[in-house]
C-alpha cells in the first residue's frame, strides 16, 4: 500500500524522503521489521519505540513514523514521517492498512471496572444464538464466529485489533463485541474505530498503579463516551454514581439501565439460588442461570444492547434464560463432601464484595464461607489491604495466598494485605503462600453446607512468577482434590 494512503488520516508535522513509497508491512515492534516495513515508534509504559529506531534502520526499514524530533541526519533510503502523536498515528495507520474494518461491522465496546468480560461474552453468545455472524475480543478469548484464538491483553494493540476485525469482516460477521480497558483508551489503542455503541458497567478502585487517581481513571473511561458519534448509542448503569458522568458530553443517543431506580431497562429480583435467579426485566419474568445482583446488572446490559440493536425483546429474554456463566465468573463446583466451591475472577475490592454478598444472599446463614484470595504483584498496591479487609469482614475464614506475584515476593504482597486488618481480624486469617496448599487447606476446613470461594484468577490457567508462567488452574486444583477425596 502507498505511504500516502496509509498516512491520509494522520496529522503530519514533517516528511523527509520519498513520500510515495510502497509499504509491504506495518509494525510497532522493531523486532518484526523487515525490508519494506513501516515502523511506528510509540512511547509505551516500560519502553519507548523511539529508542529502537536505529535498530529498525539497521534492519532495512522503509519508513519510520515518530513524534519526537530527534534526528541529526537522515538516511536517504528511509522515509521519515513526523506526526503529532505516534499512538494516534499507529491506530489510524493500522485501521487503513486493514481496510477500516470497524466501519464494516456493528462494533460495541464495553468499559467499566467489573463486568466487561461477562457482558461482551454474553452479547457475542446472544447474537450467535440469534443466527448472526459475530466476533468477540475479550480477556478470556478472541472469537471469529465459532473459531477461537488465545488472548494476551484485555484490549489488543491497534495492529492486532484491526487484524481481528478484518478477520471478522472476511468471515461474514455483522457484529463485534469487545472489552475496552482504561489502559487501551488512554494509550489510543481504540482510537479511530467506529463504534455502534458503548456500555458503561461501573467504576470502582482498580489500576491506580497506572492512573494517578480515581478522577483520572474515571475521566479516561468518560473519554470513550465523549468520542462516540451521533449515530451510536451510549448505555450506562444509572445505579453507579458515575453512570451519569459518562453521558455528560457524549454525542451518542443516551440510555440507562437500573435495578434500583427508573431507567430505560429495569430489572427486579425475586428469588436467588446457587443455580440461578428469578428476575423480571421491563415487566417480563424469567429465570436465569446466574447468581448475584452484579450479574443481574450484566444481564440487563446485554438485554439493553440487544434491544437497541433492533432485536425482539421476547426473543432476547428467551435466549437470556438459557445463557450460561462465563468461564471463571462465579463458576460453581459441588464437592463429594457436600460443600460448594466457587471460582471467580474477582480481583478488585468491589468485585470481591459483590461475589461474597451474592454468596451470603443465597446461603442465608446456613453455612460458613471460606475465602481463598491473593493480590497480583507489580500492580495497584493500594487495593491489597482493602481486599483483605473485605474478605475478612464477609467470610467466616480467610486464607491469604499468592495470585500472580510476577516480580514481587509473594510474602511481601500478603504482608501488604495483612496491613489492612486489625488484631482480631488477623487472628481469623491464615497466610499460606503456596496457592495449591491454600486451596487444599480450605477444602480440609469445609464442612457440609459450607461455601469455598477461590477468588482472583478465575479463567486464568497459569501463575506468573519471576517472569515465567507456570500452569495453574483454580478449577483444576479443586477438581483434583474432589477426585481424591474419600
């Protein structure tokens, strides 16, 4: 593709060299540069692509796109394109390279602290069940119709993201549903994509290792809605105090969903069980295979989007009643010893509170709750004491353990969690660094009628320690214990 075509949407400051060269590949990773490549230098969190321009030139790069003026000399065989913002240019170039696929799909983005994976996945399943070609980009997996691909980030880099959207278009998909993380919004990974709609689930503390404070975190989420076009819809949870904030400056058509107040899409809850919940949505009763008020919000969002995309409410409700929970999200396992284990991805204080409250609502003081929980290393440290406190206040026994310690010492992370507890609370909490042993201990402590919650990792099938990912799956560990139990 001609360079002039690729950069037609970019804000160019200066060009040095031949403007009309034929580009054969695009990349923002200097290790992938080949002869004929266009390399976009982007400043990231840990590395700056500008530091690798010389390496790209050594590898016979054709075009360098950058935003920091830094050259004393220019090589005649390379074309240099200085832009206002490299991250924005990367998104624009990636979109053009793949034929602007977001403009050929009905693309819906889901943002918020909790619920993104469940809402995006259930929307994908809903529209596949309705008979449409549909794609999914999520924390758990990426799907193009019935083909699934592994994923590494909640929201992919612009080149990989647009390549998936292209795959979806080529496979005949009409719809695409994706999680949109705050990191992705801030880093312009979704810049320039055309969204048909956006969903806001909720906002609670997370990612304060990245965002300076909750206000900045909220405003980054809001920027997603500010960028939606008039042709799109914006659907927000009006029971969250930030739901209205998301709609303040959006040009999109505004809609709300609620369990507590008036809204376009309204739910009521009647009965709660461990295998489902009896609810009402916009006056129609149904039984769903999901547990907890937080899941009712997720289902409401799915219902609202489906109706806003033109589907018949009755058919949407019928499919909602047969949809099953997403892997690692309130996943229930029954033990031979007549206690129940629940595996959940809850890795923020609010998510943990939601899951424990959901267990309390169904358990109704007829058994004890034993919670196994840890916190990830090299991530927001301020939530560690909060996670421990929520776990202890809402459980009968707590075992603090490792999550993904990454490059931190597991015991140091547990010590940060323990710091949030008073003397009495510390006496009710065990600390077991080895996650496998922590899960075994919880099972040994459980009596018939009790509930074990293993929180924090959910669908993940690994533990990341010192830069290495070792196979580890909470659900697998529980099944092994149940299989060997007398």
